[in-house]
C-alpha cells in the first residue's frame, strides 16, 4: 500500500480511504478492489502514463490493488491473433480487474489510436462471458493545450458499449506539460485534487457494485439466450 508520505500533495487529515463500513455495506468481501489502469501514449515522457501512475498511487493508498498495462508492443487489432503475448496479457488483466481507469491524451480532438487499440482488443465476450460487463470505470484525459472534454466523452461512450458502470466524476488536465515536476510527479493543484476525487469515487463505486454486478446487469433478453448464442451474436464478423 502506498504511504501518505509518498503523496506530498495530500492533506492527511482530510484523506479518507473508502471502506465497507463507511459505505454501510455488509461485511464479507474484504479483499482489495482490483483496478486495471490503461494509458494512451508511447512517448518516453508520457503524461497520460504519469497521470495513471499518480492515480495508481492514490488507489493503493485507498486500499486497492492496481495493475498498469504498458501498451508498447501491442499490435493493431486484427493484425495478430489473440495468442499474441501482449494481447493475452491485456485480456488476462481485464478479466482480473473489478474496475478500470482509462486515461488518454487528446490528439486531433479525439483519443489516441493507442488508447482505442487497447479497448478494441478487450472482447465483448469470451465464450458467452463478458469480461467488462458490470465492472466500474473512471475516465481521464490529458491535454497539450487548453482544457477539453472530447476524449473523456468518447471514453464514456466506449465504457457504455463495453457495458461498464462509468462513474459520474472525471478528470481533464490542461497543459499537462506544466502539471508535472522534474521528478515526473504531479504538482499540487486543483487538477491533482480532481484526480483524488475521481479515484476516491471509483473505489466507492467498486465496493458498492462488488458481488452485485451480475444482478445489476442481468437482462431478460439474455436469459432467453444460451451462452453459445450470446457468443455467436456478440462475436459476429459480418456487420
């Protein structure tokens, strides 16, 4: 778990780690929330990666277990089969997670192709099981210039398409090159505080949804279909 000593921008007297007790949830599922974080740039000094690393530190301090997927080496969708090591790694992490954080730079008014490729490699269905359905999602973006919300809006659409429960709060960091110091740590600012808010909300929603996602996403239409029929429909090639 990340120590608050490694979070110099945090006022320890105001910092709260969400818990079952705080949320008035029944005791039982006490294991750490499992959060996968994705970022959308391959630059050596990638600000979406740095933002994700800050988010992971905060999540760890809140009691979560985090994994960050490094997209370097991930092939374009459909250029390799799913046995490719990076594809398999991403899919295994998607199945492992209870929630996700997606953070992309905005490029030409949209998310990057690197970000989209990662999401495209996560299947809607694996043998009739949807690996993202009912999982929580937080969306973030970093901007090279003034603040924009194009990318987080697009990520929300994708989250809905992947049948994820996207939390209300979100983060958009303008002029990201000015928000990180020479040690690649985010400076104290309202933008940093917003990331704290988003991660706190993500943990809360993950705890609330935990062990209830199957009930919340149970659908009449799908109860009429067998797992084989669901898999055929979701994975159809000719659309």
